[in-house]
C-alpha cells in the first residue's frame, strides 16, 4: 500500500520490515544508532614514509604513478603530498631556451592546459551520447570533429591560454576562480 501511495519515493519493503521489527522490539526513535565510525587508516606513517621515499628517489612522479607503484589510493597520495609533506602542485612548466621557468597553479584555479579548458570540450560535445562499434570508429569521428574546428578558433584558444597563465602568474599563487 505504501508503494502504491508514494511510488518511487517510498522505502523498499526490506527497509520497512527492518524498521517494523525494531519498533516492535521496543525502539522509540527513528534516528540511526551512534557508531564509532570507521578508523582512518589511509594516512598512516608507513604510507607517508613510502611516498616520501618515492618522491625523494624521483621527484617527477605523478600522483597516478605513485598510486600504481605504491598501491596507495590516489586521494591518499594527494593528501600525503600536500598535507603531510607540504608539496605544491606544479601546473605548467615553460621551457625558455636553456633554463626552465615553473609556474605554479593556484589551488582550484582554471586549468592551464589548452586541451583541458578548450579542446576536449570541442570534441566531447558533438560526440556526447553516441555509441561506437570500435576504437577505429571513435578515432574517425574524433578526427572528423577535430578537422571541423576552424583555424581561427585555435588562434583564439591560444590567446585565451596566454591570458590564463598570465593571470596565474599575477595572482602569485593565490586562489581565484573562473576566467
């Protein structure tokens, strides 16, 4: 009867039976019981030391590579790097003749890679919701969409890119949102 009256907004039959049984046995509140919670084991000292050793050996490792090499979840690796080891993410490196200038991206600021902030969207939207039979068909359709983008759009993209990294430099690693 409850399903008939409330449709998909009602509890499942199993949940109804669960609560019925608890109230029948003397329960007076519908609030969940207090639980001790799951202990946090993801950022244990052993993991912190393993990440520290790995980046001391090769500072160019990515979070994804650390995850794969160490068998530690990516979110945990990220937390260890930023919160335990005080590392900052370098978003872009620009090669200038014989020396490298690094531009650190402020946390949560716009992406600096043109593929991330512009190109993927141009390719993704026309292909969204379509099903393909093979990898070859995906490549053909993606290539067709890529070739359909006007050259002017590419030059406009690089102007926006210059504005993005200039804004990151001017912000001096302070937080900002949007373009």
